[in-house]
């Protein structure tokens, strides 16, 4: 897992398959490729990558999506961040279950 220490490259151990995501994450991935609709207003908004953990890209490249946590009353800590010029056809997606402190690249 890549953690907040500044820009870093991710290795094979820093990945998670779509099938390994929690069921809510798998549903969000399907919605991303369908173009929505999403449950939360913040879903699909620009993710600034202020933590500088993900590869550096121009502002607007990354978008964030909430992965619902069943026991949470709020959005919780789980997110999927996808990058690319077309939100419904992302170049890469990343999963965090600790509100941006670490990320794993999502693989098929």
C-alpha cells in the first residue's frame, strides 16, 4: 500500500482487483463505467491530489467517488479515485479505505 509520504511509485503489492473490493466498491466501479447515477453530490467531482500520493497530473484529471460504508451515517472514509480525460472511461482508478492516507491501484 502506498501511504502519505509524498509522491511515490506503486508496485505490484499496491494493487487490488475489482473482485477484491468490498461489494459497495464493485458497485461504484460499475457506475463509473456507466456514467452514473451516483448517490452523493460530491461523486464525480475533481479530486485535487493534495496528498501527492497519486501520480502527478493536471488539476481536473482525477475525480472522486464515495464507496459507502454500511455502518456509517456519513460518507465514511472509503473512496475510489479515477483519472482520465473521460470520466466514464478512466485511464486508472485507485481505492482508499482510510480517507486518502493510502491508495491501491485497481486492476481488472
